[in-house]
C-alpha cells in the first residue's frame, strides 16, 4: 500500500496514512477525518455531515415545493367549489331572471280573478307585452262577474304549470268576461 502524507486541518500536525483507509483519527487532537482519495486531503467528519444535511435540506425543500403546489391546487379547487361556482350560479340566475319569468302559479290560478289584478301581478313578474280581450258572454252574472278572467295565454300556451318559464317579452293575452 502507498502511504499518504497529510496535514491535520485542526491542529496542523503532520500525519502519514495508508492509502487503503477512508477515515482516520488525528493522534494529536483526536479529531475524526475522512480521506478524499482524489485530492488526498482530509475533511472533518462534521463537514461531511454538514454536506449531507445540506443535501437533505435541499431535498426536503424540493419536496415542500411540490407539497405547496399540491396544497395550492387544493385551495384553488376549494375556492372554486365553495365560492366561485356558487357566485357563477347566482350570476347566471340573475341573468336568467333578467330575461325570463318562472311562473309561481299555474294557469287555473288566474281564472276567475279580476283581469286588472292579474295584469298587475303579471307586470310585477316582469311581463311587458300584455293585452286584454273582452268576451261578451255575460247575461246575468250569476257564475262569473264582469271582469273575471276566463282564460290566460302566455307565449301561446293556455295550460301552463307552476315552474314553467317564459320570456319576459312573451305575448300575454287575458280573456275576461263582460256584458
């Protein structure tokens, strides 16, 4: 084996080591060292441990970056799920309600009511194109009163149900009884 001559980096004592060893203890100061074969220099074990810790730190730092990315994606998904989607839904519903009316009652609800009251209710819902047509069918007025709605048509539909939707611009025709 070849003998390597080195200097202790701690106490600067002159040392001789066989080339087959990878670490030694300085007999003068007792510090443990690793032998670097390529440079034939000594390094403190603590320095090697520090390098190892530094590598571990860098590795954990990268792992934390990945974890932060995943958590950020989770926060974004949570934001979309619990905030953005409901807001979009409300906005769309608001836009829907600008152009459409969801009927709160079916067509039979309006039959028999005074047509002027029905006009007010339909205008309050947002309908704009309302016309009335008198039906001269009353003789005595026993079963129906003057002005009672006989039939109502919204967008051409006379038998609509509660929850049906119509454009606010749909034509509304109210037929009412009169003498």
